[in-house]
């Protein structure tokens, strides 16, 4: 059954939310809503108002995640709910869609289901996760990681911002350190709508992406330690040039990903995004270079090959050049598979709505990657104009927002009936 | 004839000078004497006092270079003088030998000649150049470049420090914007004693280096412009990674110099010393990289090959990768040959003093490179402990200071008789 969402109602919600934390932007519409700031409190307050106005019962958990619950008359209140949502926090000077589209889109989907003849047998929940961006407290997907049992509550609450304030203190300050339980493991399914933040849908001319897998991400810190020395007085055969060593590594990381792509693993990417050279003076042989890697793939084995390749490169360089190399795996998030039945529900909803869809992978992480550890999930994408995100120029047409929300609503209705 | 310098007198001068601008150092003896600061005024005042105490007549030119002149009774006052010296300014927290050894060494050499039976037929001059280090006013070898006609006086005086003060104003403020002429073209020869700032002498166990050529230096700014993009969402075949491009360049610059060394040009070096990556975030494909090159050789042709090789590498990379490359030759200082007769005078003086010597090249620039454009020159090196310089740990044994000064004095006496 097709669910008819209200484009203008959704737009009004997103625009009103977009004025909270709004910042001046030469082009586009920017907002800065860092976790547990006053702007975040306003955004949360308004979201809860809108949930309640739609007849949902709201609750807040100890890490500040919020959920609104609707138990249809047709439903068993004890049945496992179908939940959907995203996040309300932003990066500094971010756009108005990244996060809010999924939170307000889920609310609009529930409103639309409620206004439709559909008779869900499961409760529906609309959720907004705390600190998805990880800007203020240094780690993204924080609220969903606690709710999904990936990270202990205490560790999350003890995280500090640049001024030494803890997340726990700041949540209490804005009135969002709750006591309720939000437990994804108790859900029948989880759906998240998000802007793509890439150009796959735009280039394909397709309004909705149905994500089948979220790429895993490995980040490593790699330090090349040579010896800073006079660029003139140090003969070529006596130098311990940390930058020349690091340059080989950069090219090896690139080559490693290219080889996987050529072998058919199209999602494989490998990047050295940051490189800090010391002393970084034009007449001094670089003595130390700190580099970071970002390697991703949807297949755990391929991701492991990428990481091992980078480590082998570092070891080879340390053998062949007079530098010491430290290789620190500081983060590994395994790839997440979306559940076939959730993907099928989304595909069916798109078909019923007469909308083209593209099955694709997500290169970026989303809260859904945490939730997928404990229940069946699917992630939906709406097109991003020029792929721009984390920027006031981030934009998704209102018609695209509505169409993606139609698919979300249809899939939720399907999974809840 | 051997000239007997007074080790203790030289040491007292260098130590007294070392207390001017002295800074606390955990190890060693640090000083900060930036050009035309109050510390520089004190250092200059004391130097002039010592020149006058030794019977020299002092003068200051419009860019603040100072000279003391002694006309021996045996000399023709109109004969072309033999001059020697170095500089008194330092880098921030530099050592006490880099510069002062050559300035006070030249004074000690003149005092020693004066006390010896040598009867010079030429006047002797002791010189200290302004702003050798280039720290405060952004360009090194400044005073000698004006005196040697390499740079117009007005351009030098108009240079500004970080606060917008001009060199001209600051020289006037400290009382060192003179009106006299110091013209290296009028000299019969110029000699400079300097600390090696490298480990060649130390490793060879030789107390004096006689430099036969000063390497030329080419510096280029190279900018790689790609496109910053999401490290996850940008497939490998669509990225324009400026850092991967720059990494190829770094390795090509290194390879270029290594190949010249293998071909017998031992002095050839090539370094990318600084590399600035934008936006330098671990999850963003680098969009822009700015690199600098430092390439050196004593042979103008080899230096040209090194530069051309770097430029060809940049062009190849721009052809093979979707990046734009800008290559800016911003500085080229040609190699300088020392005059055979000056090298021979130094070699003879070392032999007469019973001191081992090493003929070598200088990888670093010195004021002598400017003076060599207009008269015959030689540069002498004293050993640097562990090659350390521009650091409070810079050290040269007092005996080594005195021995190198003996060679300087002997060579000056030879060239002046």
C-alpha cells in the first residue's frame, strides 16, 4: 500500500529545524548544532514537541538518545516495534539535511502511516541519536553505539569536549540525561533515511538509494621517524628522510585500493588524508612524518587485505630505508550488511510508489552500522546536489526529500504489518 | 710565515659576544641576536669597540655592514685591501660560533699579524655583514648582497619584519645606518672563517676545511591542485588526490639527486623539506598540496639538471594524474668557485701551521657566495661538534677555533704581502 507523505509538512519541519543554530552563509543554508549545546537543546525541544503533537509518547535515555513511540490501535503494544530515525546534531557550519532529514522523515512517515488505512500490528518508534557527528566529544555514532551495546554508557558520558566538559554534565545541563531505555535489540527492524553525501544517485538520475551494505572503515596512524638534518650538508646516502619514506607509503595505500578495485571490489578505497611533516622547513631534511590512513570496503576480507597491505608497506619501508615506522590500528569498524527483508521492504515500497531506486553501498558510516549489530536494518539515501555535504551548500530538493520519505514510510508500514 | 694567534683573547671575545642576547638553554649556550634589534646593537657596539681597541678605523655603510681597517706602516694605503670577516646576527636560540667565529676570528687574525714580524703591503679589513641569517627581514646574506651589487640598497632597506618595521628604520633606530662605502670589488681578496655546520671535518678528524666551492641552491615552490573529496564516497578512479601526486614528486626529487651522486657528483642533493596538505583531514582526499624543493650542487650544469628533472617530474605527474601542477622557480643561487690563489694561500698557511686540512665544498650558503661575484675569495671551516648548528648545542672546541684562525691569519698575511 502506498503511503502519501505531506511534502509541505516535512519541509516546514526541516526549515524550522534549520533555523536552530543557523549561521550566516554566502551560499546555501548553514547551521551549527553541536551535541549538548544550547542549539542542540532547542533542536531537541522542538523535535519532542513535534513528536508529541503527532501523538507519540517521548522518552530520553541516559546518553540523550530520544524516541517517540506510537502504538496503533491495531498493534500489540508488546510486539517488537519498527523504529526509524537519524540524528539532529551537525558539524560546524553544516547543512540542514544531514541528520534532520532522517529524524523528521521518520516522524513524517509515522504521521503518514497514521493517516493512511494501514493497520500496523507493531508499535512504531521515531528516534534521534546523540552525537552522530563526533565533533564536540570526539567520537561519532556515540548515542547509537551505547544503545547497541558497542560502547559502555559510562565511557560515553565521560568523554570530554575541548574545554574539559563531559558529555554527561552537558546532557544534564540541557536536560537530556534521561532514564528511559532505548534498546535497538528489542526492535523488529530499524530504518534510517539519510542524504547520500555523494553523487551516485544524482549521476544515475535515481531518487532513492537502497543501501545493501555499509562499508567498514579502518583508520591507522602511521609515524615515520627519520632524522631532521641540513638539506645541504647531509649527503644523499646519509639522510634519514621521513618524508621520502612516507611518500612511498602514500603511493602504496593508493595502489592497494586500486588493485582491489581492478579485482572487482568496486567499493574499495584507500586514502592518506593527512600528513604532518616535521620540522617542515624547506632547507631541512624531514625528520618525522605522521600520516593517517582511511581504508574502506563492504567486504570484511577485502578490508582486512587493505589494512594488511598498508602494514606490509610500512614494514617494507622500514627495512629498505633508515627510518623507524610505527603502525597503530586505532580504529576498525567492520562492514555492515543490511537485512535482506528490510532491503526487500524498501524495494517494494519504491516500486509501489512508482519511484526508481538504486541498490548501492554506503561509503560513509551511519548510526545504522551500530544498530545492524543487534537487529535487522536498512539505510535509505536521498540524492545530494553535487554530492556536497558538511557545508551550507548541502542540498536535497524537497521533492526528493518527500519521495525518499515515501519509500521510508512504505517500508516501515510493510515491516510493521 | 706562521702567525701565532692568541687562543684566550679570541675565546674571551667570543664568550663576551655570546653573552649578548644570551638565552637560557638546557644544554649548551644559546643566543638570539636578530638583525637591528637592541641585542644586535649591543653586539655591534662591542665589536666596534674591539676593532678600535686593536687600532682599526671603523666605518658603517648604508645597509649596516661594518668594517674596521688597518693600514700597516709597510703598506700602500691605496693598495687593494685584503678583507675577512663574517656576521654577528643569529637565528633564534642559535649558537655562539655561527658568524662570530668569523668576525672575531678575522679581528684576532689582524691583531696576530700586527704582533708578528709580517710586513703587509696591503691594508687589512675586518668586516661584519648585516642580516646573514635572514630571520628577521626574510632574506639571508642581505648585507653582503647589497655590498656586492647583487641587490639594490633601496630594496634591502625597504624589507620589513613581521611587525612591518623596515630594515632601514630599524638600522637608523640602533644607530647603524651609516654613510661609508664597503665595496668588496675594491678588495684584493676576501676570506671568511665559519663553523662547518656539518660532520665532514669531525668524521675526517681534520681541524680545518678549505672550501673550494660553495654549492648553488635552487628553491622551487610546487603546488599540486586536485580536488578535496570524501575519502569514502569518492571511488578510486574518480579522485584527484593531490597528496598521491605530490608523493611521486618527492620520490622523483630524491631519485634525481641520487642519480647525480651515482654519476660522480657527490655534492648533489635534492630535498622536499616542506609539504603542506589541505584540508589535511584523515577522511578527506587531499585537494591541494604545497611543496618546496631544495636542490644543490657545486656544478652549475648539474644544478640545472636537478632543477630540470624536478620540473619534468611535475609535468609528467600533471599529464598522468588528474591534478594541475604549478612550478615556481623562486630562487636560484648559482654555485661559487673559490679562487685558486686564495685556496692555495689557505692550504699553505695550514701547512706552515702544521695543521691537517681538507679541501671540501660548502653545502650551505655564506656571504662569501655574494663576495665571490666581485673578487677572489676563500671560505674556511672549523669543525662543528656533531654537526649541530642553529642550536644552543652548537659547539667548536677553543683549540679548533684557534687553529682555524691561525690558518685564516696565515692566509691573510700571505695574500697581503
